[in-house]
């Protein structure tokens, strides 16, 4: 959905008329992403923004879509990016979807997409502690003490990374489970230990696994996957 004025959103969500929406806003009864908004004409994204009236969440009723994609290398995790291939180019659906979190251009694997702003917020925000699991391949055999350092956390971008789950697969390959998502975090951590990531594939986000989904393909989440992800959102 395109951006719309906040009072129009309140009307479209069935809360009140636009005029009454203006009153609600001026009275400080409306919050956008946790912040009271009193400026009339404020633009909001009906999918990505969290909007509350008197502390209760409101949304425009629409068919929610939940998709798992196997992102190929060379695609940017964005809705649009001039001169680049973007992951939405791989999906032919009428609904406007948003990627949940990011995978850098050179990485592959599991990417979730949805038009459910509540779930987008939950999975994108680090405070919810959902796990993301990766398979990492480096250019030469990696030492056990290096894997231990990666698991224990290290100073990175001004603060220490959280502890992580690390499991060796082969001499050059290992799994890593994170509960945070800093920009190019695994690549930065590995480089700091004197190694270079050659391949990085995400294989799980929370309870959703990549499985045998072909590269570039996507599927709808199962009812069980959806229910687990949506627990506690209502």
C-alpha cells in the first residue's frame, strides 16, 4: 500500500470518520510506532507502521500474505533499488509485500516476506530474540578457537555481539545461530578473525526452515508456521 494521511488511515480502518480522526490526533490519542503523533497530515505506511488508538492496535483489514523465499545471490533485499535486481522481482502477486529483515546482495537463502505490519515489526526488531540460522563457508579451514570466539561474542561496531550458537560442519564450513541482525554481522565477525566468507546461506528464521526450496523460488508458509509466528500478536 502507498503512504496515506493518518486521519485517512483511521477512517479506512473503521475507527472513525476523517474529521473525528483529526480530533483523536490532536487530543494525543493516536500513536505511531510507539510515539504520540499530534501533527495532522502525518504520512503513515499501513503495512509497516504500528498504529494505536487509546492504546489499542488498529489496522486496515486485508488478506495477509506470508511467504518464504530462497533468495539468489545478486538480488538486493529491498522493495526498490535503482539499477539493481530486487527480491520482489521474483514474486508475481498483486499484494504489496515487504521483506522481513535483510540478506546482503551476495548472500543466499531464507527470506520472509509479508504484508502484515505486526509480524514485520516482531521479526525485524531485535528485542524479540528470534533466531536466525546460517551456513557459512570460509576460504580456508577454520580453527576451533576461532569458532569459540565467534560463539562467545566480540566487540563490533561499538558494542559486543551477543553469544551465538556455532557448530562445525567441515573444515571450512560451520553453522551459526544469531539472535541479532547487525549489518553484515557474520561477514564482519569472520573478517575480524582473519578469515573471509566465501558463501553465506540463511537456512532458518525462527520456526521457518529453508528446506529444499529451490533457489529463486518461493512458497506460502504452512498454517503451523503462521500460527507459531503469530502467537501473541492479537
